[in-house]
C-alpha cells in the first residue's frame, strides 16, 4: 500500500467514525442534483460524493460546483436510501474527497457494511424505517454482496 493509499484508507475510516458521531452525512446539491464526479478507477462509472461534515462539503463547492450548497441527510436515510439506491444504480460513493477531488471510491453497500460494523464496535444501534432492525439491514446487505460475488464467479 502506498502512502497515498494508506492516507486515503485512514481518512475513510475516520469518515465512517464521523458519520456515526454526527448521525449525518453531507453532500453538495443544486436544484435537487447531487455533486458527482467520474471514477478515477472505473471507466464510465459515476461517483456521488459525500462528506462527514459540512465544512468538507463546502470546501469542494468550487469550479463546476460553485453554485452547489452543502446538504445533510440522516445516517439512516443515507444507509437505507442512498447506499442501497446507489448500489442498484451501479454508482460508487466518494468518501470525504478533498479539493483536489481525491479520496476513496467505494461500493455503496461496502460503505453501509463498514458503518454497521463500526456501529457494532461502538455498541450503538440505529432505528431503521425500511428494515426490521439493524441486524436485518446488515443481513440483507451481506446477501446482496454475496449474490454479487456469486455472479462474478460464473
């Protein structure tokens, strides 16, 4: 792992911890459109960007996103609607990208699972609205990811 990759991974882990601490996730929006970027890792793949705090989002509101404003969503909404929906739309999640637009690109369900694992490590539980409970959400995310792995093996 290069220093850059190690730094990105460290920032990502802090991103996950911050989401749990604040119970919110931030993005940049303009007229209900969320800031996206092209993936640096995968051709023809869009990345929707999220930040762990308003300041990080605001710092990136320049150039193409100069007219965008920071907007938050609750952690539960992020997990249930954004991560699941982005997975269904084959989009990636950009976590706490900096003003040079560098940062971790991740599969949304992997991010959701990382959040759930950190919640468990901290002894915290979220109240889900579209799932029976946190365990049900985790189970369904794992099943979706396992199904994806099985498809790749074919």
